[in-house]
């Protein structure tokens, strides 16, 4: 399809050229998602995530983009996880002054995430300068709270399932993705009439709180996440494994520490603990602590969604009210002093703390204390990227480096990926099935093995042209 547009200088109709798509992140890795779309009169960035995990990936956060941030008209954010929005304050620091378009709940959660990220980076830089463990002199944060302030002023929330003009000749519709509260998959209509869909992170059917993703309705080009492109979630087996680890740890007087993403994963874990509490498998006298200010703030947003009857919540969750999120009595740990006191406490107990991949946050202090004791357990609930401490634990590490020292791993380590809010390979295929075939499907936001496995499965099952792109690669949207 070719569309005639009016050249702003000559005032004469011209044929709109195909848009150019550049893969700036989220390729060969599950972090740093950034996809730049450039048409004749618009430059739009879809997601603006932070790289995490391997040192080489983290170093990419310090490199500039191949274009001037001031020339980007709009950033579309699919959801509030750090690997999809965490680079925004850096973009603003470097001159971006356009609109940040997303849903209302994503906007609320994103402020929580970005302020926590700025705080952790500032504290890490200060700690490194005081104790001399950084290679940089002096160590600097990637961005600070003032950058977050400027970022928040650019937010422009839009309603889901409503077409919105976001740039010259470019319209956007955000569809519920069922991944976390406010998450969306995006569909852009470009100047030449072509359409580009971006899955963001696709939720899975069976999420205990959210409705399933709205079905894919087709596009000329699709960017499809592939985090679990080579896996299948074993729901019942996973829940049983989680309960068994919990019970045997508590019986031996140990503490269960659960590194959990502050957004959605904490809510899902609390929901599961509430079920176990109700079934008598988590005794009433065993305390459950949530030691993450960001998770507690996000929990308040989820409670607001429940109270307001948000359309993306399951009807039974809205009916149950906020009790669906609380394994009472669960104990919020808000201050640093409370967290320090908790780190001195013994078991049996359950501690849910961020970050989910153990890359930072208060969970590191609990891991440093609990890992050397065989009575304790660490339960990794969801995907752990390469180069993260959570991945090292899942892969059988005998020691873990934290705060410049090595800590022995004697605690039991359990990998329970069924808590993941990502669709698995089969669920992705079901989401795609029934839609007309895109001209091209690009597998992003996945490690190489997972992306390649999903590519082969899409080709074999649907007969679609699927490609695993390279970092920095540019393609036309046709």
C-alpha cells in the first residue's frame, strides 16, 4: 500500500517512503528494549529500557544512541519494567523533550520504578566512592532523581484500545497485554499506511490477577518477544514445587528468601502465599515480610486497581478485593532500620524482596546473610537473565559475589519459573494463531537459544517468515 503525503516545503503530494526500523536493544538479550522507527516526518522510539546482567550489556547504558535524543518526537512505553522504561531519564538528560505515551497504570508504576532506579544508582555510586570498589574515579550514577523529575513531566497517558496521533502521520493503539498492570502491546499505523505491531512483554493465560492478552489482530511487521521461546510453563508442577520448598525449609527452621520483581511478581507471589496460608501449608505463626519500598508502593497501585474495578483485572480478583493480594498477616518492611532488624532475625520466615534478578536492592543483604546456612532456601520465581546473581544461583554457583566479597552458597536453591508473567512458546503461538501473516516477524527480547527456537517453531507451525535480528540492524517496514 502506498500513501500520498504533502511535502511541508513544496506543498506538493509525494509518495511516503517505507519507515526504517532500527534494533537498538532487546536483541540477543532480555534487557534494554529499544526500537527506533523513522519515517519521512517522524521519529518514534518504542520502549526505552535499561540493559542489565552481563557487564558488556551494562556498559551499553553509557553509550549514546545513534541519533540525537532531541530529534525523537515520541517514546511509546509498553509497560513499566526497568528493561522497557529504565533508560528514559538518561534519554531526557541527553536532550529528549518529546512525549512519553503509555497507559495510565503504566505511568503510575513507571514513576515508582524510575525513582527507585535513580536512588539505587546514586547510592551505589556513593558506596563505590566510599569503599573504592569501582573502576571509575569518581563513580557516577547513570541518572539521578532530578532527571526523573524532568521525565515525569513528559508523560502523556492514553486510554487502551483507542487510536491516538503520536507523531506526524503516525497513529498508535495500545492493547492489553496481560503481563503486568497497565501493560500493552502496541500497534502503529505509519505515514505510508503500513502497520507495525510490538508485543512488549506478552502475558500468559492463567495469570492469577490479570485477564489474558487481547489477541493479535495482524500487522505488516511484528516484533515478538521470545523470553520463553524455548520453554513451557508447568503450572501445577511449579506450584507444587514452590509449596514443597517452602514447607521443608520452614520445618528445618530456615528462612525462605524470594527475590521478586517489585511490579506484579511480588503481587503474584503474595497471592500464591495467601492460597498456601488458606490451605494450612503456610502456618499462621510464620511471618511473611515484604522488604521492598518499591514493591510496597506498587502494591498500593494494584490495590487501587482492584478498588476501581480496572478492566484488565480478572472478575474474581475484583470480587475478592484487596484480600487477593495479602497472605495475612504479612508485614511491610519500609525503613532501612526495619530492614536491618529483619536481617538479624532468625527463621522460620518468608522474605519477599527486590530486585528479582538479585542485581541490586535490599534482597542482596538478605542473600549475604542467608546463603551460607543450609537450613535456608532461595526461590527464584521467574526468568533470570545471563550475568545476574539469580541466574548464577539457578546455574548452581557455589559462591556469589556481593559488595566486593564472595559469599558461599549452602542454602537450597529452587528455580520456579512458573511464576513468570511471560507467555511460554506454546502460548505465544496461540496468541499469533488466527491472525493474517505479517510480511516479517522479528524475534526480540530473548536470549539467542530462545529466540532461535521460537523462530523455528513459528516457521514450522504457522508458516510465517520469522527472523532473529542483530543488534543495531536496520530494516524497512514493508
